[in-house]
């Protein structure tokens, strides 16, 4: 009788241990599987203009008249272009000056990033470094029609401006460029200087993103712009843990069969 009771006690203990272990597994798997999806910040697009592995499409670089300050394209400060910038982010950047006087005249100059998949991202942010050289005569030279526009299009719904640089005076030419904070065509924000400075803006969520940077009416002497490190980041939201949920379901099924 004592042996039977002992065996019964051992069996009951094993059942209790198995049940406890099952509960521990189930709670652990359920906890992991139902945790909120943790968004991971990642780089969606990055263009530093350092090499020919470009992330954008645009006109072929026209730098042959760089010494005369008539050019546009990927350039640097050691290629014969008479210009000065500080706080460089690398060797090369995208620069433009008097674009309709370049070897291949062009106005406007437009760079496009198209068909960017953003369906798995939230909290999208655009940023870039911008600079403008001080002319040799120390005068500012942006005219009232000179502009740099950064625009985005979400899911083919039309382009919207997210950043702009304009002359600080909408009625008189030859003035300094500055950020246009309300997109009314007047530079009323931070001045654009010969020091590369980073600016940023948020981007709406969606499935597909198009980005373009337009250099408009930069068509007279000493009107220049340079930009670098064009970046789009977003929080990557992982898929729900469907595998763990399936495993939990299998454990529950096996438990019911015991």
C-alpha cells in the first residue's frame, strides 16, 4: 500500500511539475508575442554625393565652367571651382551656381528620388546640410525669384513642399538667402551662410515616397547653393510575432489532449 501511495504521490508531483512548466512556457510565449511592436530607427535614404553610386536621378553634371562660377553637379573645393565653404561633411557635395551659364545651360536643376518604399515606417524625417558662399565683393546676390525647394509626394498624391530657401526680400534683388518658414516665397528664417548647416522636416506616412530638390532661377553671377548628406530616416515597425502565437496555440492543443 505504501508503495502504491508513493507511486501515486510521485505521479501527482510529476503532473504538478508539468503543469507548472506548461504555465511558465505559456505565460512567457504569450508575453513575448503580445509585446507592443518596438519601432527601430533606420536609414531609408542617404546620399552623400561622394561616389557615382547615386540614389537619385537628375541631369548629368556640368562642371566644365566651374572656374567661371557657372556649374551644377557633384563637386568639391579642390576641382578648380572658385568658392569657399566650411563644416564640410565629406569631400564632395552637390553644388550649383549660375546654372544657365554652365557648359550645358539648365534652369531649373532638379534631382529626383522616386518609388521609395515607406510602407513599414513611421515617424519619417528628412534632413540635409545646406550652404551658400559669400561673394568676393561681400554682397549678397540672391534675386527675388531664386529658390531651392525640397518637396515630397506620398502615394502619387501630388508634391508638397517641406523645406525652402528664398531671398530675404521679395521685392528687391541681390539679397541674402534664408529659410522660408511658411512657404510664402520670402526667406524669413535662419540665414543660409557659407557654413554647412543641417535642416530637417517631418514626412507623412504612406506606402510610396517621391522626393525632389529643385534649384530654381540660380541664373546670375554669384548666386550659388550647395547641399550634402540628404537623409531620410524612419522607425521600422516589425511584423507581429505570429510564429510565437502559433507555438502557443500548439502548446495549448497538446495540453488539451493530455
